[in-house]
C-alpha cells in the first residue's frame, strides 16, 4: 500500500511592535506559500504606527490577530504559543521572510515516511532591505543537530527552527534578550528526531545587531550555556569563541 505523505499543519507566528516599515513583506511571504496547511497568527504589542492598518489590509488571510500591550517580545511569543494549533510552530519576525514561495512545501517533501520529526531545521540567508541576498548566516546548521550543538553558539537561527507543538513550552521571561536560545536547547533536550531539511528556509533581514543590547545579550547567553552545559565547559568554549572571532577578522 502506498504510504500517504504527511501534511503537517504549520502555525506561523509573527510578533510585531511598530513594524510598519517591514511587516508587509513578511505577511506576503506567508500568504503566498504554495503549501496551504497553515495558520497565520500575528501578536501585536499595541503598535502606535501603521502596523495595524497593514494587518487589516491582509486580515482575511490571517487566522488570528491579537493587539494589546505585552511585557516584551517573549511574552508576546508565549501568547502566540497559546493560540497555536498546528503540528509545527515557526516564529517569523517582522522583516523576515520565507526564502521561497514553496519553502514550506519543500520542507514537507524532505520528510521521509509518515512519522513527523520532532524538529525541522535548515539554513538562513541574510538579506538587505530590498530583499537582495547579502550572505549566508555566519553560523551554519550542523548536519546532525542535538541539544549539545548549541555549545558552539546558536547554530540554527530561531526562525529556521520548527519544533513540534507537543514539545513546545513557554519562553522563560527571566531572559530578556536570549530566551530563544534557552528555549531551543530545552526543546532539543526533549526531541528524539531532529530533521535537517538541507534547505535555506529563512531570509533574515540584516538590521545590524543592536549593539546597545549586545553586551547584555552575551552575558545572558553565557548564563544559559552555563545552566545547560556546565560552567567549566562554557568558559572553555568562550575562550574558543574569542579565538574564532579573532581568526575570523
């Protein structure tokens, strides 16, 4: 008997706050996907600019819209998790897009057999404001991903990491900048099958890392790594990060 290829449902969640300049590209990239088992959820933090009028223009294509004040990015993402009903969750930030119109279709085609893997992951391309390709993300996805992979840093971009809904738990709000790093590690610890799609999944808008938060973000990431991987190993890896950065320059 011919095995039926799985058709998982994707919950695509976009968190917005005053994102009028970049949101439209993101919405269009979701609603133009050739794969139709999608629910699109937008969680807005009560934007003061034209974000809501853009959302309203596409309202018929968006499954759920929430607009209310929140306690920041990860609080809004937790609201998105609570609203999601798909097999897989994907957090697509305002400004980021799927790499192609058939990206989700291609991802599903890479799944062998009829068991759904616990995590789907792939590569990320960095693009400029006009959506022109700049380069691939400096850290590339490992051939085989495990929870220990992130000892080397966040090798898979958060947006290109699609966990099964059954694995998902809330983001830890005590982390202000790197809760996604902690979240991915926690989910990978529970995952049995992590499936490399070998696809470029996301076009990530290069806005330049916010240097204001960079120091705080790195400190937080260090704490997360020490929690999951132990202090001594984390210190050793950070010495290597410094060496790697110097060589990279």
